[in-house]
C-alpha cells in the first residue's frame, strides 16, 4: 500500500532567530550569548507556512533590503510550528508579522496588529479555498462526500485549508459528523493523501496543486476540484499598532514598490512572490464572516 510518511511527521516548537546583513553578527565564541537587539531593531515574524530554514532562506534578501532602505537593523524570527509562532504574537515580539488570514484577524482583535500589506503570488492578489478529489473517484459533487473521509491541510486555524473548505461543505448541507474529519501536517500533504487514495477528499487552497513541490511530485491532472470558494485577499503582513506612523509608511512603500525595479523583482522571486499590495484591516471582513459561520468566533 502506498504511504506518505510526510503525513506522520511532527515538528517541535523551536524558535529560530535569523539576523539579516543589516545587523551585527554575534560572536562565534562557543557558549557566548548573542548580543541583545538594539532598541531600533525591526523584529519580523513569519508564520510557519514552510519550515524555518526555508523561510529564513526565502525572506533574507527581502529583509536585508528593507533594513538598508530603513537604515536600521532588521531581525527575522521564525518558528517551526503554529503554537510557537502564536506564542511570539501573544508576547508581541514582532513589529512586522506575516500571517495567515485567521491568525491575523485574531491578532488584530487581541494583540494590536494592523494589516498594511498582502501577498501577490502567481500574479494573483486573491486566494481561494477548494475541495479536491481524484478524477477517477466517481465523486463529482460536494454532497457525495457524506460519510466519506476528508483530510484537511493543517489544523482548524488553517484559513484556506480548513475554515474555507468547511464553509464549502456547510453550503452543500454537510455538517459536523456527516463526514470523517482528519488532518495532514500541511496543505500539500492533504492533496498527496487524496492522490495516493488515503482519503476521499482534501481541503486545501486552490493554488496548492499548482505549486512546484506538488506538481513535480504527482500528476496533478489526476485530481479535480469539486468546489472552489470566491477569491479573498491574500496572506497579510501586519504591524504593531503603536509603531511609528512614518516607519509604517516607509515599510509599506519599500515593500510595495519592489516589483518596480529589477533588483526588487529578484527579491520577490526569492520569496516566491510576484508583488506586495498595500491593504487595510477592512479587506479581511469577508474572512471574519466565514470564521463566524464555521467556528462561531466573532471578531471585530
């Protein structure tokens, strides 16, 4: 029987701090603590969409450039799982944070973060959630998933891979208990589970089957989408509400203008982005409505 061992992998909550070139590097002396960041250091947190090492590699060129433009040190802090990341949000360790939509909405309500930018990926400003099946499964409508096994790509806080796909199920008349709910460690793994016939359907972002790490591993043509949500604003970047207004403005201008220069486009490519768009909190109101319908959680 075909298996995906990646579905069984667990990650330990380990914090990693990656100091950009704009910051003095710590001493190499073994056992000596790194110096504390200076008061004007801009601390950046990025949610664990990817593993911590890959995240640091992808975003280092962007944050090096941001530090140069702001003329201040920039420190990237990553975490290997969502609980560790959320610990940093609750402690307000970050000045600038990259979130999924659900975590952003919670952080805005409880921890004082305001959206200022959102990703553009594959030239698209919006994201959609979807439900995947194999083409040869005989499943053509969401209603046919009653009594079936559905694997979601992440936990119940995954906006595109759990909350929005669950909203699609509810719209088709399927409620909790009408299907078996299981979870994969990531959205790609949920899609792999369907491809390898370990689940009847998967909840994941519509973009997942187009990702190279998926399309290069499986024949995505053997999959089809039986439901796709409306597009909604992409993954947000937010700042602490008390951050200096001029600094906020410079961060937004620097990052939203990357696509306008050859150097900037190279930086975006390194981060697997095609652009960054100025945005505000109200852009995520549609997400708030979906969260309330699915989880019963109301945020303002």
